[in-house]
């Protein structure tokens, strides 16, 4: 613990030397170190007259975002999954469950895009346009990778955290008894493994703190965070 404090202190000194401001933000109920220290999250502008969800037509959208075929989207998944060392099949099943491959999907809770990123999560991941499948898939894969690492490779808990939030899953040490979350995990794992997953009520894990890392974004921005 003492060593961790020293490492974080030295990291803050380095960031000051580099002109980087580091702060602690609460994302999905947990404290995260990041250099994205804006006091307000810039809201994503959604003109309801320009969007129709559930595979309906869309107006006033950039043409380059409306011409992705299913084949092209799957290719993006495969390329990004390979970069981050995640099984592309798992990502495809998450996408099917989240948006059914609808790059413009918006949930009642505000989750956006093909992998349904919440605004706070998209901000932390550096996703500037959640309706751009390249950005959204990249961010979504990095997020599930973070969750898999957090829950020591347990796919059930990582999926539950993707749906219900990591803080809740971590506090319980199991899949929450929330109908939506239970069904979400069951649907994905059934398709992914070909069988239903075992009950994880008695599953426990050792909580650990991720070190702060520098993540280089596609636009050249450097994101410092302990969540990746």
C-alpha cells in the first residue's frame, strides 16, 4: 500500500512536469485517476428530429457514418479485438445484445452507439463521437478488456459489470440479482460458449488496483488513467 502511494505521488510529479493535470473522477461508481479533468461532461447533442432508433431511417448524419455494412462492422471488430487481445466472437455477441449492430442506437438511459457506451464512460475512454463505429468499438473493447482484467478473466462478472456497472458487481462479488443483468449475461454466454453459464453467487476475487498508464489515442491525444 505504501509503495502504491509513492508510485502515484511520483506519477503526479511527472505529470506536473509535463504540464498534465491529473484528477480523480467517479465513473460508474468508482474512483478513477485521469487527465480528463473537465468539470462538466460535454453533453452529446442529439437532435431527436434527426435520429430514429431501432433500425429506422436517419437524417442529417455524416454520410461516412451511414455506409458501414455488417461485414465492414465485423471487420472493424476483428481488427480492434486483435489489437487488444480480446476474442472477436465475444465482442460480436456483446454488440448483438447491446444494439443488434445498430451504430445509432440510444438506450433510455443514454447509452450510445453500437456498443452502447454511457456518456461518462465514452468521455473517459476518449470516444469523441459515440456514433462512429470505429471509435465506439475501439472504446467498447478497451472497456470490456478493463473489466476482464478487473475481475481476473471471469467473463460472467465482466459482462455483468458492462451491463450493471463494475462498482455493484465488485461489491457483491457475483452477478447481481437483476433480471435484466441475469438475462444479459445468460444470452451472451449461451451464444458464446454454446451452453448456459454456471451460477456465480459464491464466486470471490481479490480486489486490486490498476496502475496508471498512458494510452495513446488515434488523434494523438495521450490519456492517463488507471482504467483501461
